[in-house]
C-alpha cells in the first residue's frame, strides 16, 4: 500500500487571492485542510513606534496608511483619543462632517470588499461594477482633501477645512471628447453636498444590481453557504467585531451601543445574520451600505441648513485661520508654535473606539505630559479575524480558503502594523 502523508502548501503572498502580504501555510491531507497557519510579519512598518517619535498631529497621516481602504475611520479613532485626553469640544458641524465621511468610507470599504471577494471566487463583473461607484466617492475625498486615498482630513478638534462649493470637473483631452466630458460633469455643477446627494439617490439602484448578480447566483451560493461557520458564542470568544460578529447573529454596533459624535441622532438599523457563514456576512455588508446611504442623506440635510465652525477655535490645538495669521502677531505665534512643536497632552491614558467598516478600531493612548505620545496601541479589527483562520478553514477544501480570506475582509496594513 502506498503511504499517504500530509504535505505543506504555501498559500501566498504571491497568490492573487492572498490580498497583499498574507503568507498562509496550509497543511493538506489531499485537498482537505488539516491546519492553516497565517504568518504575520512581512509588512511590519512599526506604526505604533513611529507615532511615539512624532508630535501628535504628525501621526494623523500614518493612520490613513493602516487600513488603506478605510482611511478616515482610522483617523477618527486617533483624533478622538487625543480629544478625550485634552477634553476639548468639537463643533457640531465638524461632528456631522465626520459622521458623513465615516459612512462614505464604509461604503468605499464594502465596495472594494464585494468587488475583490466576488473576483476571488470567480465573479469578474462584480469587480468592475463596484469600482465604478468607488470613483465617485474618491472624487468626494479628493474635493475635500486633495487626495483620493490618504486624505489626512480629520484634525484634533474638527476637520481640516469646510466642504467646498464646487466639484472638480473633467476636461476635454485626446482621450475624452467634449461630449463625453459634458456627460461626466453633468452632476458636478453644484457643491460637494449636491454631488454627494446625487450619489445617494443613485446608489440604492446600484446595490440592487449587485444583488441581482450575486444574491441568488447558484455558483456564489455553492462557494459561500456553509463555509467558515462561526457560532454566536464562538464569535464572542474569538474577539470578532463588526460584520464578522453581526454575521453570526450578534447585534453589536458601537454606533448604537456606545454612540460617539452625532450617531445618537441618526436613524439607521443594524443588520444581523443567522448562520455565521460566508454567505451570511455578504447580506450583512450589503445592508450596511444601504444604511450608510441613509445616514449620509441625513447628514447632507443637516449640513445644508447649519453653517458654522468646522474646527475648534482653541488655537493651542488648532491652527488659526489664514487671515488671522496675516493680520495678527498672536495668530502667527500660535501657528509657529503649533507646527514646530505641536501641543502637549495632560498626563493620563485614553481609549477611543470607532465602528470601523471591519469592526472595532480602537486607539489606546498613554501620555506623559509631553508633545508626543508615551505609548500608542492600535486595536485593529482584522487581527482578531485573521487569528481565527485556522478554526474557520479546518476541514474545508483548498478552494474554500479563498472564500474565507474574502469574507474576513483582510487588509494587512492594520494587522501587521
């Protein structure tokens, strides 16, 4: 009789479904997985240590680079921790702008997730559909911050600047005729809020298109139903948060249970799954996009009616306006001190968490009274999810690993920070 023995397979990092730098060592018995061992350490950038060497405000841009699909939500957790220690009040308009951009970021994240997850298991059209809509959201990012991805838009005490009155326009060039440019610019004639409102009116129809492609698609269901099942109790024990926890039937959302900014004034629902498999986590995220769309609409309505400050007028932590710097010596001194040495936080510690698209993203900050943190600890949601890879993949086939990686919505920047 031939001797049958297990063999070890390196899944990634060059595998197209192993999203970036995931090295997954699989022990296989034929096609069946006996053990899945994720290796973390190929990307390590030392973000937490870097943040301890710089003034507080200079680390906001590092946060964008953690989960580079949910940029502004990472910034939000960081500035909230600083604001907690400083004890400063954020203007109401800035809170609404933050909530609106958190939800725009959530939709951006879920669009990339659904596009790549479906592509991984063989549905190519989905990728093209989802990225078409992401372009509009990237334009909103760009209009407000100048960057399509790493925005660095949030500031301690508010946001960097108010929403612009105009949207960038497409120009006629060698590749784009005037007729095509006019068509693309049709919904860009007003302010950023007009453009965002136009998007929220169109988006539910796009989500219906995604559901037409996937929800009852038999190949999609064969690849995801009953795969990577995590029970409600086990999801608690593994430290799951976000859609991974809600997919297992736990109604837990920080926006409802521990509301921050103005989420307590928003009208939205928490979608939950029942079976805790890869398929259940799909409608949870789809419904989250619909709910985010509702929240954005509510923010747009409020922002239209209520002008005001978008950053605190405490010049010890926020730069004065340009007119003040030009006209007033004190404003110039504030500006110089702020950008040369920053601001010092009182001694103490704070933990601030936001409902990030992937789960609970928390920043634990310890201050020793200096102008840079003594210690920064980032609570990344993806780390807990990845650590459950072995449990979710054991006993499944090799092809199911791809579906499990997709359903976990892994971005390695935050896991291997």
